[in-house]
């Protein structure tokens, strides 16, 4: 950074610090002074481009040539219903089992006062399903698949709910949720009522896991606010109307649907009995959810981010019930004991200590928060030490993904940014509605440096109102690409260039129950005294889902000695390194009960 640039940055940081102190107290000024201008703090400064890759960006915008033409529309008319600014998401799934990631993108719907003549085409308010052709392009198969009409969609999660080997779709919405059963042949049917799903409230995140270890996927749905078109509130002064703060509305309890696992493909809502129902209207204003085994006891636990109220950590007791331990575990508040906006969540072992950590995206002047897993069910807010505080303090983060962007064997971060208020610049000229997304590279010990926009790629030099984010290997070339959804704007596919030509290995873990993806399985990779851990998940980030396969960059690692898989039922299976192929996705099927044998093959 040039001296003049540093002076300018310091002036901006001082202004931001003064504003932040007024709102959050003096601790935040320390964060800004320590990190924001690339000073001596961990993660400060910009990373130079790799010498052997000079001029090649980390990511290239491949949207135009991919054939993915999707524009989100919030359906507003200027009345500023809060839902207009909150959506929508999308994600990756393999609908036909051909080994190529397909793409589902969620769409809004017309709200009262919307002018229908402003829609560009008849499909303007249709969610869209794109099938991966395997040549870098996608085909829109929405109409044939029957998945376009899913209401005012917010997000989605994907999992095989009936163990038939095909991935089904659950859609959250401003209004009734939808469950879409995969019939095969690229066709789906809506089975919501038949399956026992009944949620008319405004839902946001969702995620699948087998919390009771019966071999069938259960479903957690995060409900947001008791905000409808009927109880709409006008907020802000008459000459500057604004989207309302969540404090204006009551929270809504989340839902836990237990799969009956009797072959009927039906669920029962067990939130109250399971201990996850929080009825306090001042709490339970959820946006994000992730299942993860935070205490390494073999049971999937639930972490929920709430908007401006405490976050929840529901620890699985192993008997079908949960205990809320967010405060005790250190993940309910930030380091100053304050609530934050709690939008998106990423989970992963960011510091290489064989334990899953958490990253939560938040509002401007709150910073995104890094919770380091200390073991024994405890976390600490290590945001400042990680280098994430300064670069995020004036941003509004939504989608977030922890992924190995450069295949060097540690997890980096991508954050999708965009303000809530479309007229924030009128209120505060130093802020903007559209913001630049951010890419952070990890040094292997959870100390992050923001990659400069010029190195990261042209998309990072632009601004957008980004919402969802997901990582996945769209072209099966061994590096992880990115999906970014944009509020009231076009979705983007960013193709990875930084990870090209570097060692990697992938895994698809198949459950013995119908051959579905083994959601909740934990895989540990051992190489030269180093252990890398990942978990199969179905729902995370913000309103999004990532590649269900596990991807490990191998840069800096010795030969793989073995992998150990803990399957969702608790069984452990070992595969020796000699049976694995690098530069490939290895398909591993769960061994029969009481057998420790492993079956591994290369994916096509």
C-alpha cells in the first residue's frame, strides 16, 4: 500500500471508528486501528499475486458463457416490505446422479403494489433449475422439472429424504415452504402436505441431518419474523422511508421435522419435544443454520444465527433431545457480550486443530465474527486475532463459505456483501447499498488476509447487493468455484483459476441407506502428521447449499496415509492411502454393519 493510500485509509478508519464507538463502545476502535489499514495486526495488508501466476485472477466471472441467465426480482413497489431486501439464495445439487453439479436459484414474487408491466418476461417470477451439461454450460430445465412455482422463495436445502438415491429439494419462503420430491428423469413433484410439512411463516435457512441416527434425514427450518403483508409497518421519516429493523417484529419459533423413517416419506414436527422451540417473541429471529458436531461426540448439533438477538447452539443429547448452550459455549454473543445481526454461517476447521470453527456474517460496525473451537464444547471470539475484524467493519455480510480457494490444504473465506437499506447513502454518505464481495486467504492458522480486488478478479472490483454464496466444483477440474446470488439482480458464477494445477483429492460419501449422500459423516485425512477434517453438510451459508462432496487441497501435504470416516450412525471406517486416487473424486460406500472393510472407487 502506498503512503498516500495508507493516509487515506487511516482517515477513513478513524471516521469509521468514531461512528462505531458511538454505537458499540471503545473496543471497536481498537479493532479498526489494529487491522483496517493493513498495519501490524494479523491479516493486515494485501496479498501479492503469486509470482508464477502473475496477471491471472483468482476467479473469473463465467456467468455469460455458462448459460445461467437468472435475475432475482424482489417484487417490490416502493412500500419497502422487509422481505424485499432479504432474498434470495441458491445452491448446488446433483439431480440426476451423473457426477456434475446442477444449480437451483430461488426467485421472489410480486408484492402488493407491484406493477406487472415491469416484469421482463413471463418467467420473471419463477425459480430456476439448471442442469450441468458437463462442458462448462448449463441447460434451463425448470419447466420440464416442475420446480419453478415455489412462491416467494428465500432459500433451499437438498437431501434424499426417502432414501431412494435421488436428491430432493426443500424450499423456504415468505409464505408456505415447499418440499419437492425427485422422481428421477429430471422431474420433481410437490409433496409438502403429504409429507407432513406445514410452515406458513416466513422461513429463511434450512438444513438436513440425521440427528437421531435412524438412517433417515431430518429437517431443521429457521423461521425469521412475524412479518406479513397484512401487518406491514412503515419505518423511517416521511421523506426517507426505510426497511424496518427486526426489533419492530416478533420472532417466530424454528421447526424441527423428524423423519418417521417408516417408508412413508413423511415427517412430524417435534421442536417442542426435542427442546429447540424458543417461544420468546424477543428472540428466535433466525436467518442461518448449520448442523455440525461441535463437541466431537458423534451427534450432529445445531447452530442458529439470529438477527439482533442471541444465537443458539442446540447440543444433541443423543436421546432425541437438545440442550441450548449458546451462552455457555461462547457463541451466543460477540467478545463484548453484544448481540449481532447474525446472517450467514460457515463451519470448518480454519486453524488446523482438528475441530470445526464457526464464522458468522453480520451488519456494518459489528464485524463478521470468528468463533474458534477450543474443544470440550467451548468457543472463543477470535475475530481480531484472525484479521477479519477491520475488513468487515463497514460491510454488511450475508453469504459466507469456508473453502480451499487455492488448494493449499487450508480453508479460505468468501463473503457476499450488500447493505439492507437501499437508501443508506442518503442517511450515511460513507456507506452504500451495493458493496464489493471479499476473498480472504488463510495462512493455515486462521489468520486471514484479504486478497486485493485486482488479484481476486474483476467481480471483486464491482459492487452488488449480494446475498447467497456457495462453493462447488462446477467443472470437475479439481478446484472450487463460487455461486453468488444478488438481491434484485443477476446471479453470478465465478470460475476458480487460482487452484488450477495444484494437488487435490475429493470424496463422495454414500450411505448404505439407499445410496444417498452421507449427510453428517465426518472425514479425517491423515498426511505426514497433519490432519484435515471435513463434514458432509446439507445447508449452510445464507439461504444456500454447497457442493455435497468433500474437497481437500493437497498443497504442502505429504502423501496421504489414510482417511477415517465416522458415518452418521457412529461407525468408523478406514481407507488406506494406497486405495485412494488423487486428482479424482473417490466414491466411498459405507461398509455393511459390523464390517470395517472399505469400498472406494474413482468417480467418472
